[in-house]
C-alpha cells in the first residue's frame, strides 16, 4: 500500500511540474504583446455632461392664474342636466364595464349591432343609444374596423362637489 501512495505522489509531482513549465517566460510573450497592442488606436468619444440648470422656485400668487393646491376643485365636464333618478336601468347596467366583453358586430335591419358577452356567459345585442356598465354608460358608436370597438359616454359623480360629469370609455374586441 505504501508503494501505491508513492507512485500517486510521484505522478502528481510530475503533472504539477509539467503545468508549471508551461507558464514560463517563453510562453507569455505573445499574450503580453497582444495585451499591449490591443489598446493602440482606441480613443474614447465621451460627450460632455449637460449643464446643470438651477432650480427656479415659483411663488404662489393667490390673485394669479395658478390654482390653490389645497382647495378641492371641480372635475371638468358637462353633465347636461343628468338626473339618475329619471333613468330606467337596462339589463347590461348590472355589470361592471370591465367584466363585459365585445365578441363581435353584426348588421340587423341595416343597423350595426354589437354582441356583448356578460359574466354569466350570455350574449346580448346592443345598439347605439343602449346603456351598459355601472356608470350610466350610453353607447355612442359601434365601429366595425379591426378590432371592433364600442364607444360610450359614462356619467360619474364628482366625490367632492356631487356634480355629474361625462367621461369617455370603450370596449375593444379581443382576439
């Protein structure tokens, strides 16, 4: 057994000597020359940093055109005298607009009709003037261009003032 260990150590020592012999002065000349020559002719083109513009504070002028940031403002829009108490709800107004899906459009009696799929997996036909969604959304346009789209005008109540304002929304057909 002792003889086997001596042979292993001798083999290890010879392998180590062979590896170290390859790392001598003679073998590194090409690498050293390449490292020195690889940077020749290279010059960086770094653009100068932009000039720093100092901060210009704007003084609040209560008589000027700027609004007071600490007072509530009204939402912009026209209500057109909308009264939710006079509105008769339609079946598709029971669903949030995000849960309704446009599955296609067809022509029925020369009128473009949109096919809307509800969360309970029924398909309803709607046309311009019908209501859908929770925000009193009335359909204003049904486009047949790819992808098909149903545009509507919703009426939302301003949380601060209680006034009704219009906003645009749409449902786009997904592939």
